[in-house]
């Protein structure tokens, strides 16, 4: 009986470690997407070259699913859902209140965008 309990405990620990690794990977992917948005935005505003926006546009499309994935992975951790929701809100604000308007401004008035 002790052996069965030990095996089950070890399996549960391994499962928890795997889930933690997946959560970490999802968090890193989300961070990478945000850096792609920021770097692409900076490169585009500075140069006016659309090619700098390509990685940012991919990241703008993918980050909502990445946040969802992270939220799913931490769903069993108390308090983490609220943190992910707060992060989601902050990213959404950054995108809607800064990144997208700055891209639009850079397309219409590059000089104004550079001084923003």
C-alpha cells in the first residue's frame, strides 16, 4: 500500500512539474510576443519601413491566444487567474491605447509619431 501511495505521489509530482514547465513556456512566449510588438513598433516609427511591423503584426494576432493558454495552464493555482486577467488587461490597454494608435499616426504623420 505504501508503494502505491508513493508511486501515485511521484506521478502527481511529475505531472505538476510538467504543468509548471508548460506554464513557464507559455509565459515566455507571451513575453516574446510583447517584445516583438514593442520592437516592431519602435523600428517602424524610427524608420518608416513596414517590414519592421511584420513580427509585431504576428504578435498582435497571437497574444490573445497566448494569454488564454497561460490562463488555462494556471487554472488550478489559487489567485493566478486574477493575475493573468490583470496582465491581459494591461496588454490590451497597451495595444489599444498606445501601439495601434502610434502605428496609425506613424502612417499618417511619421514626424509626429517620432516625437510621441
